[in-house]
């Protein structure tokens, strides 16, 4: 075990701080459900943005991104479009504004503002709760397995096993570690609610940023002393029809990794990824911690600022760290311990590089930072799952009059249950990449059709939403066992089935109640196919103005995506010491920011949503 006393003390200090935050903010969280789930709408946009960035700076995702950078070089900047990362730009430009105008507590509660509280509204509400819980459990399991694999490097099981009164098979050692650190995240998230999570996330983001800068500098110094040997095309972010990265004679095993990932036909993969990404982004946020942060903001204007701030604070620091670890892995590959269960696991590059190269003290800081990243993601996702169970099941159907302390008590119980189930999910997860691919390709594919149509088409009703979601979720759960291919490649099939469910379900039932449609259109003010509803609203209120910002919003989406991609690549160029492309990428960022100051920032709506009674 390479951890020294200073490293252990740093990690213990961080874990203690999370417990203190949970205890200090417990009383504030018990005031009412809004205080617990949304921080009482009192948290400023920049803190929510830092919190959201910290939640996305997760350990499993960072391990995956380091592996991508190691294997694919500069071309790896496109692969995270699987999420897609540019959904933050859609949120920043217009969707966060639309979502926050609802003044809802969760995404499922938001559904009732669109489809009403009748039978169809209840159906659509119920299926969103089901999807949200499946999604949250998937993300919790994804973080859980990544954390365990990470800790395994630093605390070898042979050091711990003599003190454990039971045998643990080697393939489940990572899960035992995952359970231990999951309990810390569960403690402060359950006690302090959203406010506790945001304050812990700010601490975590600070630790991660310091760690990122230090590891990037270490890599740059190493690069000054050793040549970087990579295949032709590794340094080029652009690509043709095929990937054409040949690691033969450099690190032969990487060729097998590329073949197993299924990214060789890169143009086809990129086209599918972009197609899916645009649809997922236009659908709005999935019902997880990202949506809860938007709903926690003070106003629609602050919701938009928060979503934009995420990319600015997340991308540079995260990719400075990612590039640093990838470079260290390439320079000293022969010193890394990547063999797990008699096979090479490239997802071990990150923890193995820390174990090999981080000096005393810095190792503790890095471990605390990456543990913080896991706990941030886990806590935010747990908070979202609790919100759906408590607000959309317990309060809505079982105890509408529940007070603040009762809400907190039920939240504690549901939080423990969610963690227990997610641990079971994590135990059955093969690796980080497999569960990630299923979440972003199959599961989110089931979400797309219903959630695009709900924003942009007035005739779409609760029946269409319900059957569209069901028609997507069922194949998303079945297809991984039917098709032996990358999940992304059967996304179009899931989409077609889901669209069919949407259309059939919509026309099998009457339109949504007219008053519900008018209230939604009047308050949210979306653009799209809303003419019949618009005409009725204008007949009642001649001063009402239609949203005509579609083309400006699309311009800002394109410009914002370009800026975000430049924010991803410029820290990589810093680590690689490529001054010309670095200068170009910074110039692109500056130009995009100047234009968007006029086309987006200065045009944000200055409004506050009406407050509903608690």
C-alpha cells in the first residue's frame, strides 16, 4: 500500500468535512420539501454551476475519459458527445429557462404542468418516475463500480483481508470498497439535502481543480524529459471515414481495445452520435441531478447562467487533468499495473498513474479529490432519486399534508433504500464502459421521442408520452441481450419504436385539456408547433407575444458548442505544449464569448417565476 500518513490524514480530513457539512445543514433542510430538495430556491447560480460541474467531474467518467485520451488522442474529444456533453449548451441557451418557468420540484411534477392532473397526466407522471428511478439507479451503479476499481489500486485487498471475517472473491473486491465510500456520500446527502450537496460540491470542486493543475504540470515536466511515442494521427483531432490509429509496435494491446470499443468506422460512429446527441439535447435534461439543479435556481435567468457556467468551469480543469494522466500513462506505460483478472484493463490507467507518479501529500490530495468527485455525483443523483420517491410518490399519493420533519424522515428512509438497490446493481455491472454505454445509448434512447415532442408539439398528449416512453424503455432493457453490438447502433431502432408509441398513443386519446395547454404555453413560452394554442391565448390576451427566438437560439447553440469544444481541447494543447493550435483554440473561445455576450447573455429574460404555496 503506497498511501503514507500525510495522504491518509488529507483523505480523512476531507471525509470528516462532508460529515460536518451534513450535520450543520441538517436543520435548514428540515424546514420543508423545497428546502430539502431545492435548497429553498436561495442558492446563487454560480454555486449551483460549480456544484453541477463537480457532479459531472465524476471518478468513473474521468477514468473513462483518461482511457479515451490515452487510446484515441485528440480524437477522443468527440467521443463524450455520446452523453452528449453539448446538451449543456441547449440548456444554457433556452431549455433551462423553459424548465425553470414551471416552478416545479421534480421533472415528474413538471409533467403535470404540461399534461394536467387527469388520467393521462397521471400516466405520464408515473412513467417519468419509473424512468427517473431506473436512470438514477444506473448512474449510482456506474459511479459505484468506478470508485471500487479506483480504490483497489491504492489499498490492495491482501492488506485488508486479514481483518475481514469473510472471504471476498477477487472480482468483487472493488464492490466492497465501493460500499464503504458510498456510505459517506449517503450520510451528508441524506442529512442536508440540496444545500448540503451544493456546499460539499464547492469544496470538492476546489480540491479537484488544484489536483488537476498539479497533475498537468507533472505531466508537462515529464514530457520535457521524455519523447511521446504515439501512432500517426493521434495528435490530430480531425478524422476520415475510418479511425486509422495503428498501435502496432508501440503498444500492441491498444489495437484490441479499439476493436472491442467498436469505434473503428469513426465517421459512421460520429454521425450516429451527433444524430442521437441533437435529439437528446432537444429533449431537455433527463430527470436526474442536472434537472434538480436547474429547478433549484432562483429564476429562469439564473438557471440559464448556471447551465452555461458549468462548461466554463468544468472543461478546462477536467481536461487538463485528463491530458496529464494520459501523457504520463503513455510515457511510462511499462511501469503501470493494468492487469486485472488476467486481462489488461485500460480503465486502470488513471489510478495506476496516481499510484506510480504522485508524490507524498499530492497523492492524498488527488485521492481526496477523486473520492470527492465520486461522492458529488453519487450525492446529486441520490438527491434526485429521493425527490422522485418522496415528492412524486409519498407526498403526491400517500401523505399530501406531510410536514418538513416528516419529509426529511421519509427522505432518509428512501435514500437508504435507493443506495441499497444501487449497490446490488453495481455488483452485477461488468465495468464502467459497459454500463455507461447502456445509459447514454439505450436508456436515453428510450427517453428521446416523448421528451422532444412534449416541448414542441401542442397535440402531443399524456397518452402519447406514456406509450412513447414505455415503447422505448422496454427495448432498452431487452436489446442488450439481443444484439451483440455497440448500444449506440441500435439507438435508431429504439427511436423508431418509441416514435410509433408516441403517435399511436397520442391519437388514441383526445388532446390535452385546453386550459392546461394555454397555461403551459403562456408560462413556459416555447417555440415550435403551437399555433392553435397560441391563437387561443392571444384571443384572451392580445398583448401576449409569441416566442420568435428559434433562429437566434439555434445560432447560439452552434456557437456555444464550438466554444465548448474549444474549452475541451485547449488544456490538452497546454499539456502537449502545442502553441499554435493552443493559440487558435483560445482565439475561437474569445470570439465565441464576445458574440454570445450580445446574442445570449444580454438577452436573457429578467423575470421571476410565480411562487406556489408549499
